[in-house]
C-alpha cells in the first residue's frame, strides 16, 4: 500500500494503476531535476568540445538557478553571503570565469568584459588570468585607456615568468598605437556587404575567379546538419543539432548589390567542412582547407581539387611536404604567376604557433618542399591569411603577434620570398580592435578589394568592401634666385611609417599619391643647392584630397663662396644681436638643420669708419655672437667657425671717386656672411 500525507493525516488507499502512474511521474520529476542540476557539467562538456555558444548558455543557466534548488550553485549576487571555504563559492566562481571564457572564445567581447570584471576580483589564484582577459576584452571593445590600466594592474600582481607578461606589455603598446590611429585615421573607406552574402554564421575568405565571388560560410545547411551526442564519464548531454557547417559558396553577380544569387559549390567535394579556396591561375586546380579528425582533435589540411567550372573532382590530399601528420595546414594562396603556394601552418620548424610557409609549384603541378617565410614575417604568435602581389612584390597578411589595433591586424611587407622588409601595420580603419583577415584585390594595384572582419559583429567574421583613398601632393621645384624649374632634383616625402622619392621632370614638377593624411615632411635636394624641408600637419591635410605646394625653391651655393645674411644688425657700437637680427639668423639655422652634414664659416665685416684694430675686434665679437646664438638653438659647435674681417674685405666703395662719403656703400660693407667650407 502506498501511503500519502493529507491535511487530516488520514491514510488513503490508492488503486495499483494509480500507484504505477504516480511512481513514473516521480521518476520523471527526479530525472528532470537531475538534468537541471547538471547544467554546470553540461556546460563543461560543450566547452571541452569547443561549442562555446552552447557552453555559455548553460553556464548562464547554472548561475541563474536558486541556491535552494541546487546545492552547489550560487546565483548572481549571492557571493557576499558565502564563506571563503564554501564549496558553493568555488562553483560559483568557476561558472563565472568559465562563462567569461566561453563568451570571449566565441568573440562576444561585450558580455565577456562584464563577467571578467567580476572574475578579476576573485582571490583564488587559479583565476589570476581574469585580469589579463578583462584587459583584452576592454581592448577589443575599444576602451584602450582602460585596457592599459588593466594590463598594468595585471603586470603588478602577476609574477609567473611565461608569455602572458610579455603579451601584456605588447598589448599596452598596441593600445597606445590604437589611440594614435584613432586620432589620425588612414585613408580607407570600408563598408559591410549588405546583401545575403553576410548571412547567419561566419562569412569569410572572399576570393574572385572568373567573375564569380567565392567565399566560405558557416550558415545553416538544413538537411545536412547531423545530430551529435556530447558526453563525458560523468554526464550525458542532450543531443545537439549542428546545422552550422563551414562550406564554400559562390555568388554570381556584383557582391556590392543588394541582392545576389548564392549557391554551395562542389569545389570542396564530399568534405564535411571546408574553407578558403585558392585557385591556380590556369583555372584547373583549386586548393582548399578541409577539416579532418585525428582522435578527438580537428585538424586542418590542404587538399587540391582538379576540375573546371562546376565540374570539380573529389579533392586530393596534398602530400607530406604540405600536410605534416598531427599538425595543421590551412588558408592557401596561389601567386598570380602560378609559381608558389603560400599557406599558414603550425608544423615544426616555425617561429611559434601558426607561421607563413611557401612551396614552389613545379611546371607539372607538383609541389616542392615547404619553406618557412622567416622571422622577419613570422612571430611567436599567429600569422595567417597570406596574399602576395607579384607585380608590386608586396605581401599582405594578418598577424596577432605584433603591435597593432588588436586581434589579427593586416601587415604589409615587400620582398621576393628570399628577403623581406620589416612588416608595416596598415593602421585604422583598415584594421580594427578585433580580427581582420583575408584580403582579396579587385585591381592589380591592391587599392580596392574585400576583407573579412568581426568589427561590427558580436561573434562572427563578415565580409567588407575596402577601398584605399589617396592624398595627392603636387608642386614645382624652382631655383630661388632665377625662379627657373629644377630638373632631376630629388623630392622625398616621409611620414612616421614610410617614405617615397620622386625625381623632378624638365618642368621641375613632382607628384605623390599617398594613403595617409596624418602629417609628413617634404624634402627637396639637388647637387650644389641647399636642401629644404617643409612639414605639413594633420590639421593642414585632414580636409584635402589634393595639396599644391608651388613655391618650393632651393638656394644655390658653392664651396667657399660667401652668402650675405641680410639685415643681421647689432646694437650700436656693440656685438649684441638685436631681436630682429635673431629672427634673420633663424634662416641660417633652418639651412643648418635641413643640411646636417655641412660645415660653415660665419663672418662679420665693418665699413671704413674707425681704426683697423677696433673694427677687427668688433667684427670678431659680432661673428662669435652669431655662432653662439646658433649653438644655443642646438647646432653643434664643431660645425661652425667664427671669423672677423674688420674693414679688410669691402664689397662696395666706402667713398665716391671724388673723396666724399658713400653711405650706401658703407651700409653694404657692414654685413654678416656665411660660406660652406665642407659638404
């Protein structure tokens, strides 16, 4: 007999069928309760399988369950009521930290920042990295000054000698770089594609072939999604649908229009998941990244798919020279001349995590041994998504191991697979505080194309159209004396990151086209002329698309030929420079700064009035006062000598032929000169 309590404490006889039904309901209730109390464990299983979105949802459920219904879970806001050694506190802190981790790993940095803000205050040392990741999410959310403060806090309390301290210092430099980039943005125009290319899931690796737009997407595939069971030894997780499969798609038409036809391609064959197609210029081979299983791990490998147009054969795995067992190879790129396959891999022999490698493509289509692109390009972190222009010899790729805006940034280097220049960050807004990868061009100059970025998303990469804009600087270089054009002079334009040189034509003209308006210096040089520098600030350039500088002229000179410094005057009968004269000497100061290798003699002369010894002494003191003034402004003493000539070197008559005084002539003789003694 089953006995149940009732308000009057009487026994009630229940028929057997009813008993069985009640027992089943009770078991169902217990089973349901057990499933709810396992939210933390369910979340852990999803997390271990890198299903971070699902993991985050279950960590949220665990944190929202009341303390009365589940013994080991504490709801948000109850932390102050828990004793230090309480197991409730341990599980609560664990779920908060894991929730922050899951949110960060599926790139929801806005919500991740909120949970790291809580986790960073936990005293348990196993959560000490919370402060580091809190700073990272602040940086991703463009709170650069706050991120700098948080990284410094992390460095103050983190004493472990590993990569996190070095990474924190790099991130501080990146935040400072980003603040400067936001203040002085580069000349790029970006726009997110507004059509169905950017559908659900991630959309990335844009590639153009034969007028068609290929890209990778993890958008839902209705019937191809398979049910999976995730579990561990402690808990069985409910079956999950996995409709988000990475696959290669092709869009027919202009990707910049609002509506476009999209279909899944056969370029990846029967592969469960694949991405990042790269087409050989002969159009007969496509190289594709495919996912393969190695035990419980997912491994990326490169396959080659023969075929033409829609008729693609089944992909063929590339050999061991590309795919090293147990390691990843991904993101292929084929140079326009068909000579090299460039890719990213974490195989042995690199500088760190993912490095860029290249393999020669032989005339028969076979591949040679892969070669690492070297430490100028690769860092201890990740280098991915290579693109190389054989015409300009410029390599464009993404790295998260250098100072930049944050996440993966685009960098540019020049070289020919043997030697590379130091990579240059392409700056904001080409780069953002999140991940920016996969450039593909629309023209041979790489001035327009597509990139992938999650800058406007809370989780996923999207495809953007990008176009470089340019500031044009034009001018004519003249001889300051004759006003005639100077041909074959060198004009150099330099900013903080790069410089360009131009040789003037027969009309003295020069033209520059640059992708920056953040301020620069223009330097004009020609043999037997003083070089000249002109600087332009960001404020002068910010609202312009063309800058004309027609009045740039150079002053000629000859070694040991004196040049008069006009209107350099002194106090009466003294060697002291007048204030106006100091301004005139600044002209010579500028020449000395613009021409840092020349050495000069600075001399002073008097007229015929007064005794010879007196005039010699006065002129010596006046010449020295000029040199002292320039030394005071920072010109090195060893580049200048002073000399007084008194009245020994007149350049005009002090008297007329009839013996009368010539005031105009004497005025010319009272002068200060300089001459170049060494180039």
